[in-house]
């Protein structure tokens, strides 16, 4: 029972993590490029990739949950890292 639930969650998490890492790398490259319009297009396209990643696994709900967790993992890591840096700067 546990294997039938745990394996799809792990596969979905790895899938979501890979998509999220690709999206963040692509966005980072777009923001470091000199053009301003490309970053807006990349941001919109990035959201489409996230929806597509979840749409590919929507029939397997357990894998969908793992994919959503994988997509959020990188975002939460970046947020917490920046929050920690902000608190260090405030302390002096």
C-alpha cells in the first residue's frame, strides 16, 4: 500500500523539481540579459510550463501532489534563503 503511494509521490516530486529548476535557471538568464521585454515574456511562459507540467500528470492525483510539491520546493528554498539574508542584514 505504502509503495503504491510513495513511489508516484517521489517521481512527481522529482519531475516538479526538474521543471522548477529549469524555470528558475531560464528566468535567471532572462533577467541577466540586457533586454527588458524578454523577462516579461519568460515569466508568462514560465507559468505556462508549470501548468503543462501539472497537466501531464493530472490523471494520477498522487503524482500531481508530488509535482506540485516539487514545483514549490525551489521557490520556498529561494524565499527562505533571501529571508535569512534579510534578517542577518537587519541584525547588523
